[in-house]
């Protein structure tokens, strides 16, 4: 049974296409492009080595030129979750924040968190603070500037 290379490349394109549809993570779409162009070279009876080289080159070029654009638009609506969503939140210091005394607490979404000042400044209870980052179970904060900064 003689299977022509056109069929092989067509099957490869279909398999990579199905894989892309299943993952929806821009994993194999580049190989679909490469397989289609390799199939076209096979239609012209190009040597198998040339078909493989065309597949690799077209797949690599597709990846290099379209992945940055695709990830920019596909992943642009990613919603921050868990810890990432805490950065930038504005809270009220529940207690005096003093890194030397390891004191400082603030409530966030119904939970009391231990907070420390990112620049080692003392922040009075009742002051507005902004979450700069999260380290373990501690919020690293800074005093919120007057005027919204």
C-alpha cells in the first residue's frame, strides 16, 4: 500500500488542527500552517527532505511572527486571580504598622491580614494603604499618597 506524502501532510494538518481545537492554547496552530505548505510542495513531487524542511521553516516563521500578536489579543482579557488580584487594592490599616515591632493588620474581603510596610515606614492605624505585593501570608503595603497616587 503506497501512501502519498500529500495524504501524510493532510493528516498531519488535521491532527494538529484537532489538537489546537482541544487545547485552545495556541500550541499547534503553527504546525497546521507548516503541514499545509508541505502538502503543497508534495503536490509538486518535491523530495521528502525538502517537504520536511519546508514544514519546519514555515512552522517556525508562523510561530515567530504570529505568536506575539496572538497572545496579546487572546490573553488580553485574562482576569487576575488569587494573590495577583490583591496587588493595587486600597485598604485601611486596622492597627499601627511598625515593621520593627512586627505589628500591623488590615482587613481585606472579610479576612484580617498581617501587613508590613514596604519601605519600613511607620503607618498609623486608620491610614489608607495600598498593597504592593504579597509574600506568603503577609501583605507588603505602602501609605497611600494624598490625591490618589
